[in-house]
C-alpha cells in the first residue's frame, strides 16, 4: 500500500471537505497497479477536531499492517 499526501502545514485542510456542516475525509490509496478512493464522514462539524481525526487516519495508514 502506498499513501501520498502533501505537507499539511502549507495546506491544513487538505483531504477535508465540508458537506452540510459535517466534515468528510477523502483519500486515495495506491496498491500496485490499482488505486482506491476512500471518502468517509468524520462525524463532526468542528474543523479542529476534523483535522485531528484526519491526522489519526494518516498516522494509522502510514504505520502499515499491524501484527496480530
């Protein structure tokens, strides 16, 4: 799995969209020749919380597969 993202300091709302007051996250995950676009609700109307949740998603994806 390959994850690509811009530096968040220069673009703090990257991957975030507001849909009727609720923040959503949009990411594209690349796996070999295939890619998948993921879009999911962060369940909050608070931009700061949405950024925190988005950052947690990226941290979890960057860590790679977890051993059981």
